[in-house]
């Protein structure tokens, strides 16, 4: 293991995991593990899903769904911003053309 890689111990659903990650990403890994642990506990505590494997899959599916919804929303926002920028550019170009015609 290189010097810039850290071994981080995380606890998820009362089970310990040791994970290697870049040294500067330790805090982000710990935050992600804590977030995942919270989500898995919520699923377990709902009583609708039994077994660590099933809880992990349900948590992964929920997180993937949320990620894809956010990605879709981001794409729509980017598209809307692109349309607005294009419209503004056209207005500015039109105004500049009128200004140039007046100067003649």
C-alpha cells in the first residue's frame, strides 16, 4: 500500500469493514459509511425487510434511485440554463447589431 493510501475502519450494521482509500478522502469515506449505516438502519427498523443482504440491496436501490433522479434533475436544469444563455446571447447580439446600424 502506498503512503498516500489510508486504511479506514468503518462500522455498518454492527459489522466492521476495513477499506483502503486515498489519504485525503478518509473523512468523505467515513461520512459515506455513516450515511449508509443510517439508511440501512432505517430500512431494518421499518421491519419490512429482514436480513443484512436484503437490507443492503434495498439501501443500494434507494440510493441509486435518488442519484439518478438528481442526475436527471441536474440535466434538466443544465438544459434550461443553456436555453436561457442562448436566448440572452441572441438578445445581446441583436442589440449590438441595432447599435452598429445606428452608428452608421
